[in-house]
C-alpha cells in the first residue's frame, strides 16, 4: 500500500504490506514527511503462536489504525529489513489535519517576522573574549523570530504561510500527531472507552511509538532538504570537544521542545552560578589548610604531654577500653580544614548566594518565556487523555451554568487524596525505620570495632592512627546507608507513579507537579535523614560515663569525637554525593550504551543492508515519559547537599560544579546518540522544582546556622577565647586558645562506675582513678557533681544567640535581594507588552481590512438597490 493509494476509506494497514525500498536513513519516505512511527510484531510470524490472545491484539490494532485513518491520518506499513517479524507503521498528518488540531491545541504560529527580539548580551563589550565560548553562528544559524498568535483556520490568511511543508516544523507536527494518537479509541467495553497509544504500548500490542531523528548523529544526511539538526547538536553540544562552549539552547528547544530546552537552560545557569560558589568555597578551604599550623586545639590533642596524658573514659559498655586522647590526632588535623572561621564566612555567603541564584534564574526564565513564546502557556494546556476518559460525573459549572463532566465527586476526591497521603506517609515512616536501623547498627558495631581494632593507648599503631573505632563505624554505616537509600529509592519510584496515577491530576503539568512533590518529599527524608542525625542528634543526648543514655533500653547512645561530629558529617556527605554521582553515571551512560551495543550485536547479521532511519531509531533506547523528571530530581538533591550542609564541607560546590559540567555533556550525548527522539513538549518554567528550591534555600539558613552552633566546635572556642581564657575564669593574662582542650573535658571518678550504674558494665577498670569525657560538668566531689557547670550555660546561650543573629541577618539580606531584583526585568516586560500590542494591532488591522472590504461590497449593493428603487418607472 503506497501513500498515493491511501485515503480515508482505505482498509487497515495491517491487511496490506509494502516493503520499503528506500536505503537512505532519512525521516522522509520520498513523498510525505514521516511524523511518527508505530512498531509491532506480526503475530502470524511468531514461533509460539497463541491464537486467542494474538487475535485479540490484532483486532484492537485494526480498530485503532482504522480510527486513525478515519481521523485523517495517513498510514503506511513497512516490514523490517533485519527482522521480518517487525512491522513499522509510518504515520503522516496531512495539511488539513494539522490545521484542525493546531486550532484545537491553541498552538501559536507565525504571523509576520519580528524585529523586536534582538538578544543583547551583558558581555557585548568583551566579544573578543566570549567568542571562543559561543556556538559558531555560521554552523548553527540563529532562528528567525516571528510575531505569533494561536492558530485559527478561518483566519489562515493572517498567518505567515510561505510554504505549507515548512509552516509546521517537525517538532510541532510530532506534537500534533502524538496528541491524536493519545486520544484515539481502540475498544469499547461496558460503555468504557479504551484509548491511547500509551496503553497499547504498555500492553504489548505495539512495541514502540516514537518520532524520528532527522539524520545520523555522526554524519550529515545526503538529502539536501534535511536540516541535519541532530548532527549539529552532536557536533556543537554533545561532543567532548565542545565541553567549554555555551549550549545552543535555541536549537535544543527547536529539536527537542521547550520542556527539554528549559531543563538544559536551568542546568547551565545553575552550573554557571556554582562557579562563584566553588571559588569562594576553595578559598575558605585553603584558609583552613594554611592555618592548620595555628590550630592550637589540634596541637594540644596531638601533643604527647597534653593529649598523650589525657585518659578518656570508655565509650561503650563491657568491651570498650580506656583510651588516650592523642589517638584522635589525625582526625583533629583534618577537622581543622573544615572547622575554621572561613567555614562561618562561607555559610553566610552561601545563604546569600542561593538567593541570588534563585532571583536571577527567575529573570532568565522570564527572558526564555518571551524568546520561546511560552508566556501564556498555562492557559492553553489541555486535559490529559487519562483524565478525560474518567470524566463520567455530570455537574453544573458555577460560572457558565452549563453541564460539564468530571472524573469524581468532591467526596471521592477527598478519599483519593487521603489514601495517597497515607501511602506517602507510610513510606516516609519506612525510611525513618531504616534510619533507626542504621543507628542501631552504629551502636552495635562500634563495640565490635572497639574490641577488634588494636588497643594501643599511645596511638602509635599505624592502623589505629588513621582508623579509629569512630571512623570505622562512620564509614561502614555511611556505605550501608547509601545502599539502603538506593534500594528504597528504586522501589518508591514505582510506588509514587502508582499513587499519582490513582490521584488522577487533570493536566500533564498538574501530574508532574504532584509526582514531583511526592518524590521529593520521599527523597528528602531518604537522602538527608542520616545527615540530619549526625549533625543534630548524634552525641547530643549521651549523659555521662556513670549514667549513660540507652536506646530502647539496650543500646548506649553513641558519642562524637572530642572535636565534635563535623568530620563525620563531612565523610557522610562525600560518600553520598560521590556514590550518587557514580551510580547515576552508570545508569545514564553505561546502561544505555551496553543495551544499544547488545541490540546492534543481535542485528549484526543484517548489517550488510543499509537500514532506514525508522529501523535505526527503533533499536535505540526509549527515554521514558519521566526521563527528564529523574534528571531534575538528581540535580535538586545535589542542590540540597550543596546548600543544606555546606557549612561542614566547603568543597561541595566544587564537586557539584565538576559533576554538572560533565552532566550537561553526558545528558546531551545520551539524548543525541543513545535514545530515541522524545515527543517535543511545551513548558513555561521548571514547574514545582522552583518552590522546592525556594524551600531548600530557606531551610539551608537554619541548618547551616545550627551546624556551626551545635555540630562544630566554633562557638565553644569563641566563648573560651573571649571569656574563659582570662581571669576570673582562666589563668592566662591575655586572650588565648591555650588550655582549651583541657577546659572542654570533664572529669569522672572511675570508682563511680560501680555506684552510678545498676551493674558494673566494665570488666577491666585498670589502675586508673579518673578519666575524662567531652562535656561541661562539675567534677567529682563538687556539691553539684556531674551537673552542668556555668560554662555549659554560657555556651548554650552563645549558640542560641548566634543562631538568632545569623538567621535574622541572612533572612534580612535575602528579603532585600528578593525585593530589589524583580522576577521579570523591565526590558523583558516592555518587549512582552510591545509584542502583544503589535500582534493585536496586526490582527485587528487585518480584521478591519476584511470588514471594510465586506462593508464596501455591501454598501455598493445597497446603493444599487436604492438607485433601482428610486429610478422612475416607465409607463
């Protein structure tokens, strides 16, 4: 069956076959543009033939394809050159169908060339410098801009139609055809319509449905009419040699649609802003590195005459020995890198940086909305076909007072929301249970490591020098936590999709926003719970050696190193961020590459034949409907690590910067070489991710202030320096940090282990009469022995005061920045208003011309009638 013989009365395509003779891998079949391709397996040629189920599938497919033809689409079936069981159905949308559905979908199309959209850059004066970073305009030519308006068939003459073949670009054609494919029914059972290509693919009736790439990515097409956009994207965007160049966002948007374009625009802007944060973070890290030798408290820990003579109390029952403070020398040196004054400066800077990033991104996003013509997109969005299929309840619209159909009543909607919220809450509780399991693991394994690792009190053993029980417990617990995070993440992804499908949002934007909130809430608890535990709970409620606090009445609460839990939090961040980046790269790069390699090996027998474009694209990997969603989620989780806990790891922005530079090119390579072309979609902004980032930015101020106050040792050091190192509290005549370590460690009488505990938990007390522990308590023999001393309350007051002052300062700056920087720049507002005015004027003038012309014709006819009536009649 050829295109020429196909018409609306044609029989279904599966009853006739025509094997294509075309060898050129093009997205044209020589006569008509191929707007979409459907693929299925011919049941009659399968080795195992289940007649009953196969006949049902064939009947549904026939009904579906017949309805497509009746709706105006033209189909042509072609057998595979490599596997004769595969059948490719090429779909073409004629001009009339495109015009009809362009009006239904409110697609904006060109009215006339627009000379207003002149894009200026702030770096125009540095063209000699930025030219190297720009995409070569002789290779990727700038797109011509137009005034646009929603298409109307009865005003077709108003639109800029020079060539019907190019008026609807390939992305728009694919959108229209996918809109039709998603709404054509294939079965009616019990008054319930079953429709849509997605259900047919998921049920196996079709194996795939996709638009075509326009050419090979490795070489341009021989067809002179082919735009070669895929090849240009690979060469100027995805290829490693282009890693330093700016992204060709307009071509990305043209080829893949606004939804993918806005993602790469946001990712590129986020990466640019990370450059500033990375520079400041490296500067703060270097400040800590070069000031290591001035770290007095670390010197005291490592000094054999100070830290080597301080005997610390056992940190667990029965198996844990006494130990000397200087075995934590190496960890105290590492802690000096991060727990410095530079960290405080960097935390304040990041609180301001995140606000600047969000505000400037809003402005950039507004510019893209204008340039890409998506300013009024939300008003144009259609309901999802899954939603329309469930609209069985008839209600009266309060505004129009007309009947309309909805999927369920208000009571039914409340029930669905309650069930969905309960399911999400259950999974969050499951994550909390896993976190408690990790805590129990920490408490149990710490005892094992304390017993198994060498017990050299002097800390001279090379293993004990670098691998303390605390460090070994922290590393293994972090690795196990990462594995549990990945497992729960994989399971919950499927559960979240099921919950959102049950909730039945109306539009695709509503669906994605609902899924986004569910997934992020889960991921937030999943990824950050262990970090929150280490930062704000570990070592905070441990009691003291004679009266420790127990979890579940059995497990003794774990303590931090004498320098605090900041280093452990840094370790946790490095493992999760690094492990997540490695895991994502394996999933995003290695997995699709291996799958495509296997697919090519299976079809190697037919390699002698030059396969057409549709067959080459079929053997690529499907992107998946939520493919872009996972890309956003990955970056937002990273954004949380960079902002929420940056006070513990100033190098986090640098790691994120390096990862993102590679991520942009890896995603580009993946889209252009390893995946089928996605259906182009419109998008006005980044959706629910924007308020999520704003929420993270607000929370980040609190978490970083609390990390500095309660996790690091900065505030106790400042209190000691300014108050307790001099009389009447200290013995030094001037401000100094000398004696700080001795000041932060309290005394405990070893004999009190028996009197303070219900039973003696220590089998060997040795010859020690006293040991030290990290807290601010009165010594034995004091009237208030083992109660918190005055220094403890001074430190608590200083910590609370620091949190309040830091939060108020940063929040005030954030508010001022948000107020001072408008979301839409003045020039963009003027351009939007000017274009809207000129568009309305253009349409109005054309309408007036038509009316004037029609009125002139009517007036001439009326004058002719009046003259005829006034003419004297002859006798």
